């Protein structure tokens, strides 16, 4: 109750992340050097290097100038650049996915090579190292973002199977890829078994239950997920990409769509990337949550495909229409879009990100030292709403039920009910059943007009006793957030949630 945070499992005497273990493991590498913030930028730089390598396989006949320019576009695309600067696990997942993509691209290029001596075909075509690396990359990505990895692994697996059925010597590649996947996957299963108690059970399910997974069903919080809602979310992701991908004045997907339309024939690697991208969209069509941060983060792996096809547009227009007015107009339009993005859109976006989430970026260790607090127990006063959530968790009420109660019930009504349960000692299922009827007024509650924390709920006409009024006044006096304070590694302080008399 004093230390719990939203995305951390702290039950059964264990404390671990709700996320698959690969993501926290990558951040732990940064923690070893006292710089977790570097994990994203370093991984992003490696993604750029892998993208440059990939271009040698996707567009081997393109000029060096085009390859350098396309790599620069991938590095500078706002959607990618901002995400690379974050702590989000989408970056490290993309890194390992791109390791796999470059490896499978190498195999696809080798498959098209002419083998002069049929007797040496197996030794020339079968390349165990790239196949193993492909599997290793996909397996590592699966330990971070399993859905993203699966979207690229299934088409790759079908391709390996198709090759092996055509040429039995290539079964070695398929087995090498499977072995590569198995190594990180086995580590993940071992970690899951030590934390959640089951090799294939993730922290998500421990906190939120089976409803956190794919499918059309009741969601852990919010509206039930239906096919119509899935389509709406996909449409929303595409709409957001139109802006966040390049911050261009025209729809950002337009160059990629036109380039694809102008292409007469796709290579094997193009087909693989397109199939994986479509499959990724299909998977998130069946996922209930609206993933938004710095853009439509769930489709972040689309970045490399969209940049690749966007960069091809001028060359494809020139090949189809020559160096006439169409080519000139295309180049002028793209150049103008880049200029307007740099001059008008990007400064606004940078200012937005610089001013946003400022309380999450304060150096609390330095603030504590300046206040003379070192090696001390420090109580952090959060908002009334955050305290209500923590107290519900302390009553052993599930995360999903807590989210529903907090969203659907007037804050003071909920506070009084929690006080009664704390006094009676009721917990778990009994407490949850006691609180459930309070959600009957969900249609008439709104965001609180009295607290700076707009997530707190208010029902017009609900009686507010002296305790509730005092809590509102405390909110108005100011409050902090516990999670970023817990990252202080310099002051030696122990930080705990301030629960008033319960401290």
C-alpha cells in the first residue's frame, strides 16, 4: 500500500514488472551504468545502422546517395526519433526485430544467387549463421513485445518451411532459426516460472487477469473490445500516423502508398515486410487497448516499411514518367513538405514534448539533497485519487476491478466505503462484492471540478464529509507522484506513499 505502483506486481512476496522480462532486462543494462535513459538512444542508433545494412538487400541497385538519404530519413523521422529518445520498450523490440529482418534478407538474397555447380548447392545456399541470428532476433524481441515478434516470426517461419519443402538441404536453416528462437524464449520462460509461477504466464495476467489478452471480450478497464472497436482503433492508428510519422503538412502515408501503387513487382524481402506489417495490424485489431505515446506506438514497427517506401517514391516516379513535370512536381512537393515540417510543425511538437510530463523528469535526488533529506524515510503525498487506488489495491481488490471502481464511483462515496472496509477488515472477494453496487451511478459521474487531479470522479448531489473536503483541499495545496521519486538513486532515501494517519 505504501510502495505499490501501477505496472509492478507485488504479490506473493515477489516484486517484478508486469511487462515481459526482456524490456526490464534491457533497462537494467542501462541501470548498471547509471544511465537508463541511454538505452533508447543507443538502441535507436543500432536500428539506424541495421536499416542502412538492410537497404543493401532491399535496393541493391540504388545509388549510394539514395541509401544515405533514406537512412537519414529513417533516423530523423519524428515518430522514430522521439521514440528512440524514450524509455519505451518498442525501441528495443524493434532493434531485435531488425536484427532478424537483416538476417532473413541476407538469406533471401542468397536464394536468388546463381549456383554454378549443382553439387555445391546445399553448401552455398544453406547459411546457418544468418538463420540462427534471424531466430535469435525474433526470440529476443518476443521477450520484450511478444505480439510484435510474432507478427514477424510467423511469415518468417512459413518462408523457412516453404524453402525446406522445396529443397530438403534447407531444413538446416529452419532448424537453426528454431534454435535461435528457443534460446531467449527459454530464458523468458524460466523468468516467468520464477515470477508468475508459469512459464507462459506474464505479469499482465497476474495483475489484470485473462481479459488482458487478445480477443473480443470485456477489457480490464474501459469499454468491451468488439470487432467494430478493433477497426476503429486501427483507423485511429493510421490517422495518427498521417501526422506523427513525418509531421508533414500533407498526409504522411501518401508517399508510401503512391510508391507501392507504382511498383510493378515486389521482391521477396518486400513481400515479407509487407506481410508482417499487415499481420501486425491484424493482431492489434484484436487487442483492446489504445496504444498512444509519441504517436501510435503499437504500430511502431511499421516505421521502417513506411520510410523505405516513402523514400522510393521519387525514383519510381522518375522511372515511370521520366524527368518531366511529374517528377519535378513530386520532388518539389516532398522538399516543401520537409521544409514546412522543420520550420512549422517540429518546433511546436518539440515544445509540446518539452513541457509535457515535466513532473516525471525532475531530479528528485538533487531536490532531496537540497532540502537536507539524506538516508531518510520520506513520505510522498500523492493526489486523493492516487491514494484511493492504492488503498483499493491494499484491500486485495484486483487491478481491473480497482480501475472500474475508480472510474465509475464518486470519490467521496468510494472513500467512505474504503474506510468502512478498512475498519471491518474485509478484503479480497468480499470487499470487491461490497463495493460493486457503487458502480450503479457510473452514468452520472464526471471528472471532479474541485481537484487538480481530473481523474477523480464526482457525482452531483453526493454528500462530502469533512474528511473528503480536507482531501480536496490537500489536492489544491499540491501533490507529487510516487513512481518517478522511486527512481532516486543518489540520496539514500526510502520513499513511501503518504497515507496520513496510516503512516
